[in-house]
C-alpha cells in the first residue's frame, strides 16, 4: 500500500495532467477557429519533430510496457527487447517511404489513404479493423496492465481504479483533441522515462552492478538471458530467424499503417518534420531494453541471490513465480517513500498517454471514415460531436474486454499474439500498394477480406485446439506465413483483376526505390537520410554486442 506522501504525489500528477490537457486543447482551438475539425483531429498540422517523436514514443509505450517488459525480463531475459529495437528499422521505413505519400496525399486518416490508392471498400475495411485493434490493443490491454498495478499499490478494485483514471484521461482527450493529446504525451514521456531510470538504477544498485548480475546468471547456467538472438530450437519459441521474418510484418502494420501511431505524423508542420520525428522516436526506442526489460532481469538475479522477496506474488499453474506483478514489487521493495509516488506517476503516464492517443484516433476514423461517408455535408461541429461520442463508446467497450484479456499469462505476449493475426493482410496491401504499380483495387479489397478471415480462423484454431499443428507454430512465424499467403493472394488477384489507375492513384506508388530519397531535406545533422544511416549503424552495433 502507498504512504500518504506517495498518494499525494500521484493525485497531484493526475490533476496536473488534466489541467494541462484542457488548457492546451481549448486554447489551441480558440486561436484556430477556421477549420475546427482539422484543428481538433490533427492539431491544425502544426506539430514539429520533437513533439512528433515524443508523442510516437508515448503512444507506443504504456503501462503495458513497464509491467510486461519487466515481466519478460524476469522470465526470459532480454529476448523481448527485440520488439523495441526492431521498431527502429520500421520507423526508418515510415520516415523514408511512407511519410511522403501520407503528407503529399493530404489525408486525415490511413483508411483515407487506402481509398486514394485503391478504392472505397478497402478504406471501409481498414477503418473497421483499425477501430477494433485500437480498442483491444491500445486501450483494453493498457487498462489491464494499469489495473494490475493500481490494485497492488492502492488496494482498490482493479476496475474501479482503471475507470477513474480513464474517465479523467477521456475528459481532456475528448474536449481538447490531438493538441491536448500531444502536449500531455510529451510531458508524460519525460515522467515515464524518469521513473523508468529511477527503478533501473535502484535495481542496478541493489544488485551491486553488472558483474554481480552476470555472476548470478553464470552460477545458474543462464547466461543466454543476456542474448537477444537465440539459436534454433530455443525454449522461448523465438529463435533469431523468427524475429527477422516475423517482426517486420507486425512492425510495418503497427508503425507504418496503424492510425493510432501514424496520426502524430499526419499532424506534422511539413514533410521534413514528419520524416525526422519518427527517426527521433527510433533513437528513443533504444532505451526500453535498458530501462524496461533489464530491470526485470535484475529482479530475477536479485531473487536468486535473496535480495528480493517474491513470495507475495504466488505461483502460477506450472509452479513458477507469477511474475505479472514483478514491476510493482520492485517499486515497493527497492524505493523509498516519495520516489514510489514518482514511479506511480510514471505508470499512470503510460496508461493515460496510451488511452488518450487511441481515443483520439478512434474518434478521427469514426468521424472521417464512417460518419462523413454517409453524411458528406456534415459540418465540423457535427464531425467533432460524433468523434467524441465514438471515443466514449470505445472506452466503455474496452472496459468490458478486461476479464477476457486477463486470461493471458503474459500481457506483452497477448498483445503480439493478437497483432500477429491482424497485421499480415494490412501490411501486404500497404507494401504492395506503395512499391508495386500493378497492385489493383480489387486485389487489395479481396486480400483484406480473405486475409482477415484467415487470421481469425487460425487464431481460433490456435486457442481452441492448441495441440494441433497450427497450435504449435510460434506466433511470429505464423505472422510470416499469413503474410506470404496474403502476398501470393494479392499478386495473383492483381493479374486476374488488372489495375486501373485513377489520376490520383498514379502518384501514390514509388516508381523506383530511390525516388523517395529525392525529396527536399534539411542540411547537416537534421538530414533525414543521414539520421537514417546513423540509426542503422547504432542498431547494428547494439545487435552485435548483445547477439
């Protein structure tokens, strides 16, 4: 349970974020009344690269990451850090190849982009899938992770505590729009990172440093926990090739084709800000392995050496430590009063930023991609009102999913398991649409429909008949196999139903891989091409060190 000082810090932080969010959103809209919907949903396209990079990171990093990456560090070492470092490569793809299209086409949503490149049916399907995935992945799982933490720290009912926090988040998100979301996310990123650094240092200091940790791992014959790239047959089910084959399918959908993430780029001031923002986020994504995953590994060695008492966590069905609450346990056992309050604020930052970003994206897609289709004459005020109603409904629906999602042993694995079955057809139609002239509208529509149904069927078989052949395929490889099936499907269908380009779609694919690199770029260190090369080099060195 928290002491009064820590509780006071947490409450003041929540109220402070609420005040800042309301002030940022309301004041921005008062200054810009000409295009009310554009100001509300896309912040009037005024965002600069630091805000975009921080907002991308904050929307991605949530309480889920703080809780579940520490859990994965405790259970399997640094392995799941691949989901953080591999993101850098897909952010480079976003910056170099996808951003120019999104900015040039002037779209407000990614389903809107699919209509310009393919047809209306593709837009409708992506809008539906994007809203559903935002509710499940970005909101419901974040609520679950936040609820677990808040229940442990405050002793409150998990649902009550999450509802209160989410209502406060919804107030400034629904009233203030994207400007409120981005301003609060920038603050929350700093708080979240500060809290993560504090717990990392506390665990490092308690263990007595890196050498003491590796000594414990050597004594237990578990030095493989420091390896990011595991050999074939590894017990984790994630050898190195599954990461390099499977992650791009998940990552391209998540970072390049998911409205909740890309909406921050769509609000950029210009193309250079839109390109550099994701690269800035790519550099920040190096940190989670060291400040989210590594503390969990330190917790494991602290437990093995008798410096951390995990008896209160209990055991799971297999007789292992129930590690879901390891992050909360570290906070209460390793930090003094006062700092515990700061860490709780960091956890709340992760929850609030994830929920606010997803709610804003849902409201944007429902307004532009669904309501405006049937009411093309709708005014800005009507679009905003419908967006607000959609956000409120999404919040309620997400709460209803909590008991179902809580059945996953690992929250992080649960998220990626679901993404692995959603992403393949979407990644396929975006990649082929951007890089291949011959990708036709009919082929995209059928690939999205059939690929999505195939993903649901495979997911159901996996869960209902886990001992079947499909049930034994790791989710990363399943993502790759489903993607290959979708590519074969769309290429074949494009020959059956040849492409018929419109004047608009003619400009929405790259004529060659070098074409996107010809655009105007800033000079010096701000050059997006130079930054991309530097980021690639840094990631190469890191993977070599932790191979």
